[in-house]
C-alpha cells in the first residue's frame, strides 16, 4: 500500500514523514505541490515546515496550490488526510478542519517535547493508541489553537478533539498559561478532526518519534493508526 | 478600463488575543510612554485592480480580502480606495499613456 507525503516549497519534515511510513511498513510516495495528481495513494500526510515561507499567514498560500485541489477531492471521497504542524495550519486555512492557529501566546517559537493524550481511541487516527500520554516534540511559532466558543462546544460535543496537551498527571492543561500547554491553545487542543472524521491535524510531530533510535517511538501509535485506517479504507473501496 | 489602487487593512478581531499588540504595549514603559493603550498589530496589503468600474474592482478586492488576505475566523479587514485612474482606451487598442501629464487619464486620489 502507498501513502503520500506532500512536499511544498519550505516543507522540512517531509523526509521524516516518509521515513515513519516506511517504518510502519507501507510504501511512502513523495507528492509534489505543483500537481493535483495523488498517484493513487491510500492516504496523504501534509508535513511540517514553512510552506511557501509561511508568508501572509502560515498555510494560506499552500491552500491555493495545485496539490491541495487533489487533497480536497481525496478528502471529500473519504480518503484519510493527516496534517502535522504546518500541515495542520494548511488544513485549517483550507477549512478542511475547524479552527485557526494563532501566534503562540508566548510570542516565542516553541521547540520541546510535550505530552499529549488521545481523547478517544475509536478514531482512524488514534485506534492503535494505548490511551496513555504520548511524549512527542513540537516545533512551531503559530500553534495556539483558536476557535470561537460555539465552534469549541460543537467540536467537543462531536468528539472532534483528538488530542489535548496534558500535565504530568494526565489531566488536560486547560489553562492557556499552564506550562504543559506550550502555546496557549484553547481547551488545551493539540489536534482536531473534521466532522466526517477522515481529516485530522495536530501541532506535535509524531513522525519525529518513530523509532527508538530517535529517542522514542511514541509517535508510531498515531502513524500506525493512520496507516491501518488507510489500508482499511482502500480495501473497502 | 480603469485602474484602482486599494489598501486592505487586516487586524485581529476584537476579543482575539493579539500577542504582538501586547508585546508592543509592554515595550511602551521603556519609552516612558504611559498614556497609550489598546494596541493592535495587523498587516496592510496594497494592490492595483484593472476593472470596468469601481464596484467591480471592489467586489474582487473584497473576495481576495476574505479568501486570501485575511482569515475571517480570526481577523477583520477594511478596504480603502487609494487612487483611481481612468484611461480612455481607443478602439484601435493604443496603450494608455502613462506618466504624469498624460492627457488620457483623469486621476482621483483619496487619502
């Protein structure tokens, strides 16, 4: 089975994502931003980085790139799409997932390992998680999740909040100034999905914790969930 | 056809935390300024549209402001007409004269 990773000008985690997919035992396929052709892949990752230099707003220029036409059509058909970090920003700007990512509350670029906890274990992106917090890195300047109160209530009710930043005792770091909430995200949201559940984005980088030689393979719980679900989706077509 | 030059001013919506505005505000005491508050920091884009009418040009700028220049979830925008230059292009297709003193253009400038 083949899973695609999009490379935009300025992507910098595309190779890590391709590697994590290889670790998960699938054939990684590099997709170029200038073509809407997804080459028949069973799932798509939008990787981290600074697509188009993050000019104007992170993710917005990428939204209008040819490959995103292919990704939107793929998502509309039920195909699985995972946006990591800058990829999450691209999905949010494309309005494929709810909300927006604001400048970190601290105004600082945050680069460290954080703890996130899956909020449900029955989604395509979390079903192979143990349920325990995952310790994976973040590296972003604009990761403060924002949506208006009505939207936050909606996504909470619909189970669209897939990951939250948690404190060492595993409870969500709901206070935006809590040190365990690295960017001031509302309701400690680290990642969300669309209403259909097939498009998800998160700020932390699971692909950077994909092998024990990298320090941990916590991120593979997420990557394997995604890969398995993509397999099931492809088989069911 | 005429040329219309616009500015699109984008600011974080009221009620949205604006860390840049806050950082600027926090620097004010270092300048011994104590009577400035409610600083908001945004961005400004300027662009020229060639269109048949101001209404047509403004509708396009409004679309661009909504779709590209701002994110309506978090930002508000205001459109400002900076300059309108109407040029009477002859049916023969002679290019409109450019530069100051050109006789083909009536120029209106608003600040």
